[in-house]
């Protein structure tokens, strides 16, 4: 075998070893990335088989931001999700740009398309696998506020709002938002009114108990009368607490009624601009 052939064989063997080494490295990196992704996403879901959905219209406060999940819609025909979030920056620091990531529990990260990105309203869309069961949407705070920190919003098939999704203008989404806010405020008023009714019923019950105790006191011993007076004091204290609750709840109702009027004015103005 001449020197040229030996040299060619040497380089071929070297190249084969190098390709094998590169293959091992690539395989290791794929396993490492996949393992990291599995570990990272698995910590989001906990032990339950189906993730608990984030409730709608419930304010979550972090880093001086009030965040509310307004809607989470699912268009089955398009396998499309649309999520609307309201954000109020109480810090008023000017840092109102957020990053969003969507994760399917079984399939990993999904591509998110921002439709509306304003300081107080965000609308996002992303496609999901037809077999999806549990989803997480992560809102990452601006680096100037809390670098790397995020808030997760969760959804499952039972809680998602099934609807046909049609992309709107920002004004169109705001009209939808104000209509929802009016509905929520009206629901809050109904709940508050029911609370006052329940409190009034409890007050009547306490008053009846007090009268019954007072009627019996003329037949009681001194020690029994002392105990009865203590029961009456406790009942009167509870009545005063319920009266105060009713006063506070009444103020909440007035606030909600005023809010509804302001929302209707906003809605009317927006509808005029959308024509």
C-alpha cells in the first residue's frame, strides 16, 4: 500500500470518527433540551390529571399590576384559541410591554400571535392540537419590573368558552370588553343584593331570639338571667355587624351602578367610532 493510499484511509477514518462524535453530541443536546423542556413544563401542572382553570373576571395582582382573564375562547373548527386579558399598571412606570408563551401539557410550546397589545388590553391567538386537554398561558413581566418572572393562566376543556372566532379591530375587542364588564357588574349587583337579603333574614332571626330570651328572663334565676344577658349582648353585636355589612355592600352596589353608567357611555362612544 503506497503512502497516498495510506494517507487517504487515515483521513477517511478520521472523518468517520468525527461524524460519529458529532452525532453523539447532537443526540446528547436533543435529549438535554427535551429533558429540560419536560422538567420545565411538568412543574407547571402539579399532580392533577386536568389542570384547574383560572377563573374569569377575577383580579390577580403582582408587581403592582392588576391582571384579569376576560375571555378564553376555543374555535374547534380552526383549532384556534383566543385569550383576552385586562391589565392595569398601578405603578404607572411606563413598562407595559409583556411577553407571552403558550404551552400544551402534552405537546409543549405553541406559537402565540398577538392581535392587540395595548397598555390595558391584550388579545392573543394561537393554534392548538385537536387533542388538547390542558393549557398554560404565561405572561412574562418586563425585565425592568421583574426579569424572568411570569404569571400563568390555565385552561381546560370544561372551562373554555367554545365559540366561532373572528378577528376584530382593537375597537371591536374593546366593545366586547365593555359589554362583558357591564354583565359582570350587573352580576355583582345581584350577588350583593342577595347578600343584603340574607343578612336581613339573619337580623330578623337574631331579633326573634332576643325577644324569646327576654320573655323567658322573668322566670329565670339570677345566674340564668346573667347568661341570658350575655346571649342578648352577643346577638346585638352580631346584628350591628350585619347592619355594617349591609351599609358597606350598599356602597358597593352604588359603585357598581356608577361603573355601569360609565361603561355604557364608553360603549356608546366606541360604537359610534366603529360605524
